[in-house]
């Protein structure tokens, strides 16, 4: 049952990244692409990218952080506090499409 839940949460994470990429992309100057497999999700915007595995988030700038999806529908990036899955996906896609 836990493996099935993790698979569903992984699929939900990928879907949220795709949905928020499309929404933020409506007014962005670049287009985001989400590539999904059973063990890797990559969000690409131009030459920048974020790659997620079940245990790590890696960025095109060389940054690597621990990543975890929790059974309660939250995610943890690095050592930060858990965030709601949809809020984290929205924030990350916004930051990718509108870099500081």
C-alpha cells in the first residue's frame, strides 16, 4: 500500500509541475517542458532545468538538495520545513519561469 501511495504522490508531483508550468508560462517569455519517467522528473526552461528523483533535487547550476515526498502530501526540499505539494510545485515553477 505504501508503494502505491508513493507512486500516486510521484504522479501528482509531476502533474502539479506540469500544470503550474503551463499556467505561469502564459505570461512568460520562455516555455517550460516537463519530462516524466518512473524515477525522474525534469522541468526545463530554456537552458535551465530542475531534476527530481525520489530522494534528490538537482539544478542546472549544480545545486543539489535532498528531496522527499511524504505520505501526508507534503514535500521537503533540503533541510527546510515540509511544504504542501501544490504550493511547492507552484513556487518552483514560478521561480524557474521568472528568475530573480
